[in-house]
C-alpha cells in the first residue's frame, strides 16, 4: 500500500505540474492585463502602466513568468515561499488564506450534509423500489438537480432570508400553512415508514399532531425569538439517539450495544452540566474542538468496554450518541444567545457576505452570525449534491441486493436490518466513495457561482477576479487548492476501497 501511495503521489505531482503550465498559459493569453489602464483618463496613466508591467513581469515571456511563480511556490519547502501579488499589489498568499477558510467552511458542511441526507434517501428509495415514495423522491431529486443555481439562490434569498426576517419581527401563527406543512410531512413520513394501513394511519396522525402542537407551543412560548431547551430536552435527545442508534446498528435485543449507548448518553448529561459554565462564560473554538475530541474518546471507550462481543456496533452507536448530544449542547448555547444576536442584528438572516462587517458581540454572537450567513449557500450546495448521492446510492444498493450472497444471507434467516446495513450497504459504498472524492473537489470549483450570488469573498471570488483582470497569480492559487484537493481526495478514496472491502488490495 505504501508503494502504491508513493506512486500515486508522484504521478499526481506530474499531473498537477502539467495542468498548471496549461492553465498559466491560457490565463496569460486570455486578454490584456492593461485594458483598464489603457482606457483610463488619468494624467499619470503611463506611470501606472509601467508600474503594473514591472509588478506583473509583463515584459517577460509567459514561460519566464511561470518559472518565477513556480520558484515562489517551491520556496515554501524552505519556509520562504510566495504566491506572488495581484494587480493591486496585494500578496496572493494572504488573499488565499482568507478565501480558502471561507470556502472550505462552506464546502465541508455542505458535503457532510449531502452525504448523510443523500445516502439515507438512496437507501430508503432502494428498499421501497417502485413505490409511490420512490417515484415522488425521484421526481424531487431530479427537480432539485436541474434547478439553475442563480435562480434557486434568488428564491432562497426571497423566502428564507427576506421573508423570514420580515416575519420574525412580529411572528404570527398561520394555521392553514402549518396544517398544510404538517399534512405533507405526515404523508411523506408514513410513506417512508411503510407497514400496515393501521401503522401508516397512526404515523400520519401522530406526525400531524406533533407538528401542529409544536407550532402552537412555539408561538405561545415565544420560542422563535427566545428559544430554549433545558436538561430535560437534552436527556430525551440522548435517550432517543441511544435507542435509535442501537436499533439501527444491532437491534434492541443486543443489550451490550444498548448499554454502551445509554452509558454514553449518561456521560453526555454529566458533560452538559460540567461544561455549561465554561461554554457560557469563556467559550472559544479551541475549547469546543477539545470537548469534541473528548466526546469521541469517551464514546470509543464506552463502546469497547461495554460492547461485549459487539464492540464494533457498540462503538458506532456510542459515537452517534456522543456526536448528536455534543451538537445538541452547542445548539442550546447558541439558542441562549439568539436574543443577543437579534438585538445587534434585527434581521438575522443575511443574503450577502460570509459575515456581518463591524458586528459587535461576544463569541457566541459572532458564531451565530457566521452560522446564519452560512445558511443559504449551504442549503443550495446541499440540494445540488444530494441528488447525486441519492441516485448513486439507490442504484448501487439495487445492484448489490441482486447478488447471490444477499440471497444467501436472507436464506440463512438474517434479519432485514442486518442484510441491508451489514451486507448490502457496506459493499454499495465502494462506488459512492468515488463520487465523494470527486464531489468535494468539484464543490470547491463549483462554488464560484454560489459565492458570486451570495457575495462571499471565497475561492470563487478569488478565481473570478483574477480571471477578469487577466492576472494569473490568483487563478493559480485557486488551482493550487482545488487541484491538491482533487488529488488527495482521490487518493483517500483508493485507500477507503481496501477498508470497505478487504478483498481489494493494491
């Protein structure tokens, strides 16, 4: 495996080198980098032109300019690298660090959500092949996939941002809309849960009742502007996730797995009280990251110690419980500071930028602001990617389910949950892993339009600005990140093949 990785890295470096030469050549010859100065009426136009020619080395052939850029890039090996300057004289390295942080924050979250939602939808539609749910989901998936990005972005701005900001100033209960939403969700959920007509009817009625009652309580308790949870809600969430994860990965009859998940939920409740004061009074990104690592370690220990003969399943259920409870605890702290954000920013959902300029507030207010700015572009990129993951998962699951070993597993008397998750799903992940690798790198490049529409100062803006100014330095910086991401993600996919299927050895 090590030899294979080294060979892949070597070939990938050669591919990136060739692609960088081609891209540099195309950008340099795509237009005139002095066009704006030539049309200028400034009295010192000649001096400005001479300054830009000297700054961008325009008096040198393109291959000499490429060599200078490559020399600056190679300087990073000894700690003295440089990606050059743009047309205004700014260091591209500084611009790249800010742009990459904004774009990766957007792309990573969208990719994770798309994988989780898309794979879940693909599994459900594969199990319910040719049912009404399958046809409905297929129609919606293709509808979302075919939406023009710029048009969908405008709709999100209008209804989720502007409409919500207008409504939250004076929230009112819209009974017809609430009932309609409850009925639609109830119909979708009963179709997904399937079962006998009585079970379907119960699922539908229970869903409608919970949504209508929940909507009423949200208004009666003013939870839209003053949201809160409390320890009882946290406990219910922990128990629900522990039981649900156990039922999914091992079945509720496996007491060892259930014990490990419930123990993790109990530790989560202890952590809820133990971390409340530091997260409230002195929060920081480092503190949150450290608590996240501790939560994962606790889940691993609980799964290994209490899992018995099902240590793998117990570890998975414990990890799911720890992650969900950790996110739930962070959500409660964000809820506590939502009124503070509303005081300094009465219209919380913004449509432009990755953060509000000159916003005053402590850590959680800033955190919430960046989260609300992230909402719309994340929804857009997730909707686009969900279509790909769901369709590939569905087709891969259907192909695997027709294999002989799946029929053998059913003939041996294994439960449907074990057949689907332990045998079919794991083998169907192999082609999906390839899609994940391409999709992550593709989202970084494809975020150009999304960032332009939402006014994000990210990789897309860096690329578009550089290309418009016929400036190769920002474009090459964009290529450096996206190309490296593509190479690393494809290498990671090759390694994951051997993890998912031990029969695959490179």
